[in-house]
C-alpha cells in the first residue's frame, strides 16, 4: 500500500485539529474529518493530497498511471484482487502521464493515487463527479475482493481502482485528473421515510410548481419537459434538454468553458404534448422539475435506476453535497441535472414523470465548508446545464 509522499501533518498546515467530539457518532464524514483521516493515515496517497480535493462531504480521487484497456468490465469477487483480474484481462497499457485518449465504447481500469486503511465501522461509497456524468463517462470504483461497484466495505485496507468507459464522447485524461469522488461513512445510520418527511417539513427539500411531495424510500424527483427550469430558448421555443451527437471530436476534461456546445449537442425544444421519446443508445441531458435543497448538515444521493420508473437509466453522478441549492450558500432554485439513457426500446418520457429518488443522509457534523461559489463549485443555482467543459452560451 502506498505511503504519503510527505508527513501527513504537513499536508494541511493551516488546518486545526478537532478539539471536541462530532455531533453524531454515525453518518457521512464532513470535510474537517476527512482531513483528520488523512493526517491519521487512514486515507493515504502516492502524492500529497491538496485542499482542492476535499469537498464538503467527499474527497476527489486522482488517476494514477498506467491505464489498462481490458476486454470486459468485472468485479473481482471474494479472495481475488483487482490486480489479478487486470493481469488476466488486459489488452494493452496506456501511459497517462503526458495525457492519453480513452475511446468511447472501450473499458479501462485505472488505479487511483489514494488508498485506504479504514476502521472496522468505517466504510465508503463512490460516485462519478458531476462533470463526468454530464459527459456520459461511465465511471465506477472497484476494490480488491469487491462483490459490488462503488462500495468500500468496512475495515477495508488496500488500493482503489476506477473503471472508466466513455459512452458518448472520447476523452483526454492524464495522471492526476479526477473523475470520481469518495464519501466516508461511520457506522450504519438508518435512513427512514419518517425522518425524511420531518426534514422536508423543516427545510423544504424539493420545491415544485406541482406542489406536494412523494416520499417512499427517498423523495421523488420528476423531469421538466416544458422548459420551466431556467432553460434557454430558440425562436421563442423553450429548450428542455440536449441530445449528444453521435460523431464528435475529443473532449479534454481539464478544459473549462472551452468547447462549443453546437459541436457536441443537439438542443431539444419543448413539444406541445410535453413528451419526449428517448431513442435507445442516445444520451440526454435534462433537468428536474423541482428545485433541490440539501441542508449543510446532510448529504444526498439520487438513486441511479429503478425499473419501476421505466426502461431508462437516470443520473450517473448521484452525489449532492451539503449546501447544494441552499439559499444561505447562494443556491436557491438549483435544479438537478439528469443524465439519461434509454435501454433496449424507445421510451416516451412525460412532463412531471418520476425519474429517480433522492436519499438524504445526516453528516456526523456540519462541514467547515459547504457547496457554493465560495469554494468554486460549478453548478450552484443551476438550471439546465451542460458539463463545465462547454461554453455557457447555449446553442
């Protein structure tokens, strides 16, 4: 397992150590306790960890090198390491140091710089970063002996890997880039609909012109197909989404506000019947009908897919940070951007249809920074929005 490149206490010289116990013994770990886990060498890295990697309730994971082009996606299973599966399935290696192209339709396994040495009641869960999801880069965390993606079992000690499969666009990445993020959880706090209803009554977690709420194993999120979420318009017709073009140039993920959306996306105008037929294999960016709020003492995750909602997958990047959409951190009115793919058959999506559910989980303490402009967050107060790599002027 890699050791830190310098003494852990030197990584954050301005950070003060906690002098009192957190508010709760269980829950998602906030930013200040992520720093403590780094100082105590429960989170290790090949290279020094920067403050910029630490989000309100997660840490960005950085790609190491090389990347391995493999024949198929996999889970290693009990008693098997990711390295053993890589050795069995690798077609060729790719040096990410100077930057390299990961082609759409291919599967790559890449080690990340960070590794873990967790306590027995400490676990982790990962998700693609928002921009990865909006670029349709299918990204999943894998650990040694894993039987499921994106989850790190309690007391895990070992390396971390990420499976990367670009779907809509080929991308350029390099060593040190971040495509996914990791949350750390202490214990197993229950998430109940009763607690969610109480939180919704206090905060107003979702706000919609439809009124009311639908709470059952999370709070329902519906799709806006009328252009009521701050969308652009063309010729007086509201734009309710974007469909990825089939044949485009590369996207370098470190370029911000760089690419012309017209070269990569077809805008989707609102239809009179407020419906949208999803074509199998196409990738869509849509927006929620609801404005979403995540209070500073909670984090949220959107359930990625449920066949009860229809034959499509929604929201590859499901994490919502503490402070997202929260008025006091400048986020009133923020919508959820929905990354949607249809499966085997065309599917008619209707305005106001449920497309997923948000699950809220308490943090062990209020983080010392929350999502918003003050920490350079890209999507606060968002409506319908493409990834940060694209110029903000809509087509």
